[in-house]
């Protein structure tokens, strides 16, 4: 079969990037096009793909300012979350809440329907789509066998073919009675055995039954991990920190903010010693518990950080015979390698398992995230988080394509990337509690779908993957919104909240602080869609020389997600919503969204560089020619410059580790103290002066 390029089929190729036109192929002439993917048939060769390519020109002849006047179109693109959030159902309506999926079903809502109990609303009417576009996209989903692929994932089939693994992060939040198979074995009992173990251990730590080596309560937790072991849990932690709602009738089951009173949770991911300094700032070894997250217990950065923090602990609490007890009372592991865990000094009893069918970026609902979050906020809050994720899992698994929120979101992204040629996406939460969502989705999306080949290793014939970035509103408005309004076209996703975690309304002010924030949330999608025409500017008397500068083209796509509140249940829903939409995109493009071979090459070369640096440090050979052997001239020159600079730095021994390098105020965003407790511990080192290289030269003599 012969193929034509996209621009040969539709003429000008307006709306499609040059790269997309050069890589998108369609069958030539009147040949019968395949109805669906199959052996030797990619999605770009199907009739459904070709129909969408032809439809692009139709969309290019529309403008959002006109599309948004169509009330029927807008109503069809306004959908409710799959279930009601139990946090927002009145205490007397608990039984009604169990029936809520029928009372407030997922699907399009008319303008008069009461959806106040629905935890999440999706409005994609500001996308450059019509009802016909959605119909064609759903036909594309069928051609790509998306329903079959969803079913295969939930059945535990090996869909991560390059690593021969099932993809079962949904099992991590499945009800205890559910059956989910991996190679014929039900994994749900194992999952709940780990959850039960986390519940017992977290309660023992929180109630003072499990204490540190000196008998003091363990009130501070440092979680050491990297990538998905860090970004996902950090996102959830940031969302929980100021959450004040509780679904529990038992007054002892406190909402997240109150449950965390007197406790601190920090994350250590970067091997940069500055990150270690920030993570340990103001902590006391006697009251600190460390959670090391490494499936194999061999991850280079994580294990170096773990050894560093272990030495920080034993440097104060004692080495020698008590060493093993000290480590075992202050360090636990999330790992599958019990042998290395024991050799490290951790009691294997305090090791929490996870499985090969859990990818790192999908692991926040495993022990990777559940353990540190339960230690900080209590297991009951984490359980609600898991239930929220499960509600979207069930919706994704069972709902029809036309009412399936993750499917619709995924298909809209495919439309924007592969047909309209938009390479980037802005994730813009108008809620400070969701500040770390963009970073987590950046990894989730870009590591999953940042691929150039299909499942069989063939080069993709279309553009795939997105460059994800974001910042909470309204900060982003004063940063990069200039570009998204008048520069490059970047589809945006606005996430707002009905109920603020902390509402402030001052007498004399026309609106509350939260209202002011949400005014911007509602205004930005319209500003992107409608723009500002030259005629409108002239009617307003704008000087002619400024007309070009103040014109906004509009017709810039966005969607809005409106949450009822940010609480554990809804955070779980939001997480699963993004996880599954990423999978849908991969299903369409025919790629493996669950491997990450692209990170391996740099790690391998770093290992080679580590050997070279170790040799140089041991032999003092930094000035010799052999330092640059095997390297290109540029890298060799940079390495020599680095090594020369290191000769001027007397590196601190760990017992003098500069944990006072950064003040506590400087690291509030990454490791904020509890609002009810601020450490007055004086055992940490403080800088007194720096040498000309900015390196620590002298430490407070109290340290050591």
C-alpha cells in the first residue's frame, strides 16, 4: 500500500505543525482503509484517522467565539464525576450517598440539574471541537481498540510488553473482596496485607508505641526516593497539608490538617547535598523516622542519600554495638530486596512490599506513597484517598466511551497533539494545595508517552506526547500567560475548587479571597477563546499604534475541571483521572506508556563517569591527560574545570555535614513545619563563614 503525506491530502496543512505534517501518513487514493489497528496496521492508516485529518480543515474554519454560542454543544461537553464525594454528603444522607452514582450519574448535565454533590465537573466546551469531532474521536478510539485495551489492563494481561509485565496499579486501591489476576494469581489479598501492615505500623508510630532508639516518639518522617517515589507522594502531601474536611463520623478520625498536628513529613530525592540539607533542617535524630523507597534497594541516588542520612542518625545516636538497634528503630524500607534491606541495618519486619506490576510514576497508591502519608495524616485519610482513586478506576473500566471522563480527556489530548499540532500543555490549578500537581503530571505524562516508536519498535508515523508544565493561578498569570495568550498556541487545563480549604472574607471587601481567585479561573478560558479583535479595540478608543499590540487572536483551546473541594477522596479521583487519560493516549498512539527506556542511557553514562571520578579522587590525577580519555573535548574540558575547582574545596566530613546550609524559612515549600510546631532543636550545624568558592569553611562547635 502506498502512502501520502498529510499536506498532500488536505492542502495547506493549516493548524498542523511542520513536524506533524512530515511524519503523518495516510493511505493514498481510493484504497480501502483498515477499520482498526492490527498486525502491520498502525492507527494512522485507519479510516478513522483519515476522517479526522479531513475534519481538521472544517475545524480551522470555525472560531471558539462562535462555537461557544451553541448552547446544545456546550451542554454536551459538560460532564459530572462518576460518583459523589462522601466528604460532601450530609451525615444523614450516608445511605443515599451509596446510591448516588445513579442519582448523580456521570454524563452530560443540563443547565438546571443539581450537581452540587458531585465531586468533580469537566467542561471541555472551550476546546476546538464540535459534537462531530467528538464522534470522530470516539470512532478513532474504537479503531485503536481502546475498550479492549482497557479490559486487558484490568484483567492483568501483560500490556507492558517490553518488560513482560502486567499493569495493575488499579489493584492498589481495589476493595478487599475484588479479584484481580496477575499470571493467574489474585493480587488483591497481597495488596491488602501490605495495607493492613501499614495501618498497624503507622498507628504504632503515631500513638507512641513504636519509638526511636532513645525512647522518644517519632514525630518527623523523611521519605527518601526519586522520580515517582517522590513527585506523586509530594503532590498528595501538599494537597493534604491544609485539608480540613473529614468524612469520618468518629471524632477521633481527624481531617488531614488536624491529624498532622505536631508532625512533619519531608521528602529527599535529589542527590545534591543541598537537598539533604533542606530535608534535615531543624530535625532531631532522636525523633526522626526515615522511609527509604527503592524496589531493588540499588537505586544509586536513593541509596547514597540513604547512607548519608543513616550516618547523620548514628553520628548522634551512637555507633558500635548499638548501631543495628539505632538504624532499625529509625529507618524502614519500601522494597522487595529483603537481603539488602537487612544488610543495610533495617529490620526486615519493617519492610513494606510493592510489585513489578507497579510502575514508579503510578506507585503513589502503593506503599511508596501510602506509608509516609499514613504516618503523617493517619491511615483513615489515606484510605479515603484510595477510595477516591478506586471510584475513577471503576468508572474508567465500566463506563461507555462517550461518558468516560479519562477516555474523553485522553482523546482531546490526542486531537490537540496529533491533529492540531500542539506540542505543549499547560496544567494550571487555581488552588495552592494543588501546587505540585503539574510536576507530578509532567513525569506521569512525559515519561509514559514521550516515545518515538510503537509497541513493535517501529518509528511513529504521527506526533505523540506533550510537553507538560504549569504553575498555580494566579502566579502563572504574571509569568507565562503572556505567551499562551499572544504567542504559541498551548492548550490549557484549568483546575478550580468550589470550597476553599481555608476561606477568608474580610468586611468591606467586595469578594472573598477565594472568590477573587476563582474570578480569574472563570475569566482565563474565555479570554483564550474569545480574544480581542481590532474592531473592539478601536471601539474602545485604543490608539492606532497600539492596536497590533493589544489584539488577541483568541481561538485558543482549554478545558476546565471544577472540584467541589480538595480533600483526600477528591485528590484520589484527580490522580486516577490523569493516570488513565495518559494510558488512553498511549493506547491510541500504539505505544507502551508503562516503560521508560529513555532514562537508561544517561544513567549508564553517569556510571562510567562515576568510575572515572572515583579513580581521580583516589589517585589525585585530575591534571593528567588520562582524565579526558574516552570523552569528547567539550566534556573533558568541563570535567577538568570541575575537578580543578574541587581542589579548592575542603569537603566536609559527614559529622560536620552542613544541615544549616539553608535556613528553615528558605525551604518552606518543600519541607514546611507543622503549623502547630516549630523546632527549637539546637543540635544542627550552622554556617559561620564561607570561603571564596561558597563552600562551608567553619562550623558551629556544638555540632559533632
